[in-house]
C-alpha cells in the first residue's frame, strides 16, 4: 500500500533530500562539511528572513525551546506565556522547570491571543521584571495561527524580548523575523523545512543576544553562547547531526529555487482548499477565526468516532492525518499542508476522508469535498 | 576519489542502514514506528548488556551527558570527575555549569586513572556528599581505555553512582553494564553503533533511578523521568529523530546477527593490527599502557607536520583519520577501528599512511606497516 503522510510533523521528505542523506557519511570537521554548513546557514537566514546568525541544534524543537529559556533568562526574571494549546503550555512547563515565575495568558483552545492582552501585562510591569514573552506562531495542537506582527510591535518598546515558537510555521506561513522585529525565532526540521526530525534552529536579535550574555540559568548543550561562538568559525560546538544537515541543504535549495513567496503562497492556497473542501462536506473548522495555513483542524462530526476515523484512514487506506491531542483527543482531526505536501496528496486525502466518513455513517453530499478542493486549487 | 572514513565518530554507516533511512518517512505515533522502537529498545539492551530500559534522546552524546548530571543531582551534591582528556574535562564543565562542586582527578593525557584514587576520595567523603563519579571509558581525544570493571567494584558499596561516558566504547570494547554494576552508561549513535550522529542513549540502574526521582536540578529536554515514563508506553516524550532510529534498527540487527562477542573480538583484532602496523613503521603509541580498541592514538614523529599528515591523507588520498585535539593538536594522529571500519579499510589506511609519511620525509622500512597489519589480521 502506498502511504501518504499529511501529519503536522514529520512531513514528507523530498527524494532529493533522502538521496543526499543516503550518501556515505563524511566527517564534520572538514572543509567539505564546512562548505555545506555555510550554505545551510545562508539559506536558513533566507527562510528566517533575517540577517543574523541562525543557530543549529541536534535535537527536537523542544530542545531549542529550552535553550530559548535557559540561555536567555536569569533567576528572578519573569516571563509572559501565551497558552492556547499543548505547545503554548510547554513554554509554561519550561519556565516552571527552571523556577521562572510566569504570567500566563490562557486562551481558549481554537482561538488566538488578543495582542492587547500582552500589552496590558507589559505596561503593568513597572519594575521591568518581565524579560521575555513566549508565544506560539502556529499552535500545532489546535491549528491556530497567532498575529505575531502585531505582537512584535507591542513588545518592541519594552525591555522584554519576544520569543516565537515557529516550529510549525517556518517555511509554511509568513514570518518576517527582522522586519517585524522578532527577537527569538525557534524552528524545527520536520515541518516546513521538509527534513526528518532531529534538528532545531534559533535566531537571535541584538536585544536577545544582550540577554544571552547576561543569562545566569544553568545549561550546557543548549547554551546559545557556545553555538554563537562556533558558528562564527563555521563550526558546531558538538558533533552535529551530519546527514540531517546534508539533507537540509537540499531541502533549503528547493525552497530557494521555488522562491519563498511562492512556497508561502502554495501553502496558503493548499490550506484554503482544504478548508473549503471540509466545509463542503458539512464539517466545521475548529479554529474558523484564527486558522493556520500549516495545519487545518476540523471538528469530528457528531456520531463519528474521531480515533477510528484517523486509524481507518491510516491503516485501511494508507493516508496518515493526525487526531486531536490532550483535551482535544477524539474531538478534532488535523490535516497538514506543510512542506512537501502537494495538491495531489490533498486530493487523495480528501477522497479518503470522504470514503471513511461514509463508512463511519456520516451523511454528506458524496464527492462534494473533492470537487470543491479541485476548484479551489485551480 | 573514493573516500575512506577512519575517524573516531562519525564512523562509516552500513549501506543497510543508509537504505533504511532513505525510505519515505513515517509518523512516530503509529503502530508501525512503535514496533520499530520496541525492537530498537530490545537490541539496545543486548548491546548495553543490561536488563533495564535504555533511554533514547535526539541529540549528540553531550546532550545525554548533560542529562546524566541534571537528571541525577541536586543542589549541594558533590561529584568526582576523572579528567584525562577533552571528554573527561567535559564532565567537569557540565558540573560547573550547574554549580555542582566536583573533586577532579587529573590524569596525564595518555594514561588511565588509578581506580584506587577514586576509592580514596570516596572513603574520605565521610558525610556522603558525593553522589556521582563521572568517568570516560574510551577517551576519544587520547585513545585511552579505562578499567571500568575495577572502578565499578570500588563505587558499589558507596552511595555515589558510577556514570560512564561510553560514547566511543559501546559496541566497540567490552562493557558489561549489569554484571559490572555500572549505574549510568551514556552512549551515542555515531561510533560503534554505526549510525550518523544525532542519537544518544542512557541506561540507568535502580540506584541511579533513585537519584533521578530525587533530583532537583532544573532541566526539561534531558529530564530522564519523562523519557522513562514514555518508554514504558513504548513512546518518546518529544518527536524523535525517526529516520535515525529506523537506521539504528538495521545497524543493531547487524550487530545481533554477527554476535556481540564476535563484534568485540573483531574490534580487538583490528586495533591490535593497527598498533602492530604503526610500531612496525617505527612510530610510537601515545597510550602504550592503556590503549583503547576503539581508536589508536599515535605520536607524530619528529620532523613531520601532524596537521599536514592528516590533511594530505584526506585531501590527496581520500583517507580520513583524525588529528589531535586541544593540547595534542599536531602532536598525535588517531586511527579509529570502531563500528563498520573493516580490515580492508585499515589496509588502505596504513598503505596511505606509509605513502604520506614518505612524502613528508619520515624514514622507515617501506611496506613494513602493511606487511605487519596483514600478518596480524590473519
């Protein structure tokens, strides 16, 4: 059975990258690898839309998130954490694990934070104890996208840095690091960058670098200073995930060749088509006002078993989508449109979704989803 | 030009593993991946020679080393650190970065620690503040192997756990985790396990698990409790490096098929042959009394430029060996015999070494190295 992967990470890896990663491995402290690393660094700056160094870690995205806390803050600092899903909550857990007091902004799952709520908290912080605001661009668990541009305008005049979890966003939705003035962007390899999981990335503004220099929380492997120092010599502080970086080099070249704007437009069109298609099936979006173009969350209709829907699509038809996580388990399903997921993949996905919905007893106009998808993608 | 990799990490990756990693990627929260993870866990226990769970991290070995500090200790705890090379020093740096006071045992580079020196320190610690002893099995930077079996006998009756950096050792030299009573073994993917860098591993004894439960140092991504909890459900707490784990599954099957004892004997024979060959060229071993069978360190002879030797072998002949690190830069070169490095690779390596030594003006009996290597390998 041919398998189709439409999960919000890992996303499909292009053959070009798989092939590059399957070449005999090379040593990392060689001119050959350093030339690759240099290209990767340059192309990462292009995708991040930044002129600053992008640090590369061998870890899941969560590792880079931890660094964006342990390498920035010091004991006694406070943070603001926007929590509107599983990954927003992770920022809070990270704060707690380092004894950093944080002011949570709890947002209903499926909705985006009101930027003004952040402003209010920063204005009330007259002693300037708040050193960082942690937000999630695309909340993978709910399919919500947050208005980072507006939030960056708010945080700019304050002492606090804006830290954005863009793991499910980079290369999928607009993110103008320098232009918007985002201090710290955290990303991962297995989403819009089309590479297997195992690499994470961080960009740092001058304001963020100032915090890094003063940071007094413990930490070693994710200590940004060591990576910053190494990258200036085109090196890494510890043995990097050599073949993932070699694969990333190919994936980034594909993004560059297509052009970042074209890539983002493709995501926008594909995600819109998915939204149109599921609506045509009479299904409801979980985040109708704040949807992300990286992953679309859809409410499981009354009378249908959400777990069984996802399982049947995967095991009977080879189409992998994601179910809900945590409190949304069984209540939503999620179709990713990130990275190397093509219009043809979406076609298979919606067709299979129709098949399985029918098998599970849901009533709808047969073929309506596929028809609308195709029209939307024209 | 065909390239030969004889560096002490990364080591060559078998075609079987490269091929498996080049397959279309799959999602990690699926029965298909969980079945792979289960096999990997079982086979890791075989190679670690332990009955306990082996935790898997997506990171370089250094990440797992950090966890073996931040997940075990608490503020006020003390540690003993054996420092006889770059990686022993890393244990000390890790302690410092968490404010953990440590008693260093500084060993001359090229020599192994006297186990009795550890005993003395533990006996003097009448208040039992020392909670961990950090040692390196194979010190990659010097080519020294340490007598862990004797050290484990010493630490056993004390409250302190024995933590062994076996990154350049697992699958290459004998390491009987349970039988010897090692509390924590740290390993990496890119050495004896024959996989690209990006995965690290940790085994924990009951004594070590007790410390983990009581640990009060901060940390999130390398928090052992989260991994221990996840592994019991055949899961990982964060998105794992899926394709590296799939490659590891193949590599571990190769080790199992050959048989761990045969694998270790092969390493022993290959390393002895390298030692015999370089001696036949009139070269001196850097660690004649405490050599490791994972990597052989050789003194650069008088009048030869060590950096140029390594560079010429790599750039002119495609044979990658390693030079010296830190204080040994230019003074030694290192030939790895770890993992998928075969007798044929060693043949090419010694032949090329002879060629380049001759080009650099060193005088020796031409052909003596290759001849002795072949005899030794018979």
